[in-house]
């Protein structure tokens, strides 16, 4: 029996063309999707000018060591409804503070970042009622007294709860 007289499947050039289109179409589609995500997501930029940042590094380290030596620290509590921050001295007592700013930053991406000046509730105690979206945040606290920085504290937190 010859193969031409059999009524089975015959793989033709059109079938091969279809396989090639599907194969390369899948690869091209995935590459386009990945390129789109790379362009529309976080740029990866940490500092605008790495040379300038490297020149300022030693000064920032010295400033951070001086602030740490004072023994002033903070206690942060964040929920989906807002945040509360306590500033404590080395003895665990509240520290008189004029101003406290919290900077909320996403670990990846900048489009949801925000800063908020906290409302003073009492000596060393600040709070704010503001919606904080669920997910991971890096919260940076900067406290001042008499125009001088007395605290710089950064903490990574996770906010739970569904967006309304």
C-alpha cells in the first residue's frame, strides 16, 4: 500500500507554518509583556547621582551615629486607618518634641509614596488618621525639637486589611 492511498493525517507545509507562528508568537508575546512591565514599573533608581551620594555618605553616617548616641528612639504602630508614634528617651520616658513627619514609601515603586505631618497628642506621642493601603511599607520617622533633628528612624511594616 502506498502512503498516498491511506486516509490518515498528513503533516503539510501549512501545519509547519502554524507551528512556527504559534512558537514564535508565544515568545514574542511574552517578551512584549515583560518589556511592558519593565517600563511601567519601578525604575530601580535609588539616588539620582551616585557620585554625589557617595560624597555625602560619611557625613550621613556620622549624623546617624550622633543621633543613635542620644538614646532617643521611637515606637511605631501602623494600621489601615492611620498611625501612632511614640518618642522615648533612653530612660523609656516620653521626650518633648515639636514636630514629627512620617514618610511612607513602598519598597518597590514610588506612585503610592506619601509624607504626613503627625498630630501631637501629648508629650512624645503623635498620631494621624489617614488611610494606609495594605501591603509592605518602609516608614521613615523624622522628629525635631527647636529646629534640630532629634530622631531619624526607619522601619519596615506590613499593613493588613482590604482596600474599601
